[in-house]
């Protein structure tokens, strides 16, 4: 989903730049490996709705909700290899002298998922928006938060019940106008046989974010690693997820940035999500 979006929003006048909840286009950034991709259903229209609650909205290792719980939800549609969707979450970029008071993130995404042999490819675009965003004292006209990100990925099964994936994201002008940012993210997960009412999956993510001079000026560093590992328990249309997030994001201070380190510290996150129909 780096665009240290939370970290950035917590920073000084220049910078304030900078997600297994939403599972379709990874618009929420939680992109953990799921069970194997469903079989190609041809030119068939599909749709689904999801609604969930999370103890902390973490995007690429950085809290987006001031370490607090929030509600998330979205809509996904598909037709053959084409997909599109909308996803929203509460955010809170408070906690610094210069702050943007955006309270909602809405992501719009679309793309195609062609298959070749055992591999499923994903080529898409994600538009991250923050309706009603405005800067408060002492910054009255800060950088725009909205940004576009392109995605290319591939996923498949190494063997039965073992899914893996690799995704590359690129934004020409990332969160809070911090210039070109690349994110490379790998994921893997194994789904076990049903135990009682639950189908358990263990999965994890490792990602690397790197930006240029603008990104470095805003954040005090130009790259960092993030990772997560956890257990998802699915029962019918409901999934409970228990996950640990970590990052090596710097706590360094520059003349434009003070990293508020409890937003990029390691943390356990719990979530519950229902998907209909």
C-alpha cells in the first residue's frame, strides 16, 4: 500500500509524507497472502461487499489511525479478468505541530488479472484520496495528500495450499507530494484443513520502500523495510486476523522532520471482517 503516509502526515512543514483486511486490489495496503486464487470463471459478473474493524490501521508498517481502532469497508466488482473497487477507512494524522485534519481515506482502484498456466498476474492503478483534507495551524496550505499508484504483481501456488505473491508499486508523486516512490512487496501463506468451525491460514509480508530527494527531505530517510506475520481464522463469511507488524523506519531527526516513533514501532493488530454475499 514508502509512502510513509502516517509518518509523513505527522511531520513538519515540508514533509508530512509518508495493510489482511481488504483482499482484492490491496488498496488498503495490507496485502497478505491468501489461499490460492479462485479458478477463472470466464466472462461472469461478480460483486462483493466487505465491512470490518481493526485495532490499528497499519499501512506498510506505519499507523494511519494514531494507534487507535477504526472501521473499514469496501465494494468490489469483476467481469472476467477485469476488476474495480472502492475502499474506505478512518484515519487520524494528529500528533504533531503541523497536522492535516483528514479523517477519511477513500481508495479507488481498477485493473486486470490475466492468468498464464499456474500464475495470476495483476496490473492495476490505485487512487488514494482524503476527502475534506485541510491543513491546520501553523500550516494553512500544505501539500496535497491525494496520489496515484501503479501496481504490477504475480501470484500462484508453490504447492497445494501454499500461496505466494510478489507486487511492485510505483507512484510518480506520492503522498503529500513527496515525489517518485517505489514499493516492492512479497507475501506467502499456507492454509490448513478446517479445525472445528475455523479454516486457519498463516501468512506474512516483507516489503521495501524507497524514494528520492523529496521523499528523503520529508521523512529524514529515503528507504525502509516493513514486515508482518499472522494467523487468519475464517469461519463462513467472517475472518478474524491476529498480526504482528514491524519496520526499521528511522527515528532520525532532520531540520524538517521529527519522526514520531510510536507510529512505526512494532505492534500487534487484530481485525475482524465480513464479506458478502
